[in-house]
């Protein structure tokens, strides 16, 4: 089947059914907008299993996404959507770029979850943008911006609760949304340790891509341990 798109971590293929795509998770891992890059066997499988599990859990809580079903260890079927070129980041605890940008100490708990928009544009290095920028770039209008923020916060609540049940803290995560042919905005892309920061509640162990970014051990062992925790739910 036709390969429609190949990104850093996934390939998107057409299927025989209009409106349905096949996502194949790749064994590649990158950090720093591709500056660090490796092939790590088994990583695609883990992110596919974790994303499928999390999208299914969100669905059970009434939160729809593009996800239809997992069809193999490394593949899932999804609804075709037009991806909105925003990385929507939700933060509960300070880590990563916000510690450098605004001087929050790593580990600082925010009084309320923070939603940020980054413009998905590799050439520009995915800059942080304001609501007004989003409007001027014709990415989304006021109503759509409100929809994106409200959805991101609901997804955060649901994910925090899932992580809490397995003694983990959801520090931050990045999600993407897409528009259906009807114009509805739905959650798309993936939710995996590549796109979240997840810390143990009782120790300084973490279960996310920072292990790779900071060369602190095997991401396969890390992601597998995280999956095992989710499967115990
Ligand atoms: N994130 C992501 N893709 C990106 C940038 C960030 O999935 O291109 C995730 C990242 O894993 C973290 C959250 O978004 O969970 C916030 O990332 P941050 O802005 O702190 O950027 P970083 O310093 O991690 O690049």
C-alpha cells in the first residue's frame, strides 16, 4: 500500500478503505529536532503498544481520538485527519525547555496545568507561539484555540489519573490534533514515552525519552517497564 508520509518515528500508509490510514511505528529515535538519531530495535513495537493502550483508555473515558485499532505489534489503523501544525504541550511540573526559558526549577509543580503551543515547523525549529500568532498564521481561530486548550486539559486530567493509578507522575506531554472532513477537531498522532515526561512518584526514576536524550541507559528497558505498569491497570 502507498506510503503517504514518513516522519521521524512513524510511517503513514494508505489502506483500501478511504478515510482510514495504517500507521507503522519505526525503530528510530531522535532528539533535538533530529540532531541525535539512533536505530533501536523494538522501540516501534513499544510505542505502538503504549499509544494503543493509552488511546483505548482515553476512549473508555469518553475522549475520542483518531485511533481505530491496533493491528499488529508495530501497526495501528487510524482515521485520516488533516494535522493541525501545532505541538500542544501540557505541563504539570517544570522540566525541559520551560526551565531554560522561564527559569523554573526542574520539579516545580505548577499551580494549574499550563498549555503551550509550538508551531510545527522543522525549518524554524518548532518555536513557541502565542494565541495571536496561531491566528495570524491561520492555523486556528478563537473558537478552535479554545477547543484545543479545553481538549488538552481534559486529556491531561485523564492521563494524570491513569499514571497516578500506577504510582507515576505525568510531568508534561505533547499532543497533536487533526481536523476530520466534517471539521471536527480530534486528538491524533501518538501518546508515548517519546512524547511525555513520566516520573516515578517515590524515586527519581523516569520512564521517558529523557533517558535517551541524556544517555542514561536503555530506552527499551525503560519503555518496557512503563508498558508493564500500564498493563497492570
Ligand atoms: N515534545 C515532543 N516533541 C517535540 C518537543 C517536545 O514530544 O518535538 C514533548 C517532550 O517529550 C516533553 C514535552 O513535549 O514531554 C515538553 O517538551 P519541552 O518543551 O520541554 O522540550 P524539550 O526540552 O524536551 O525538547
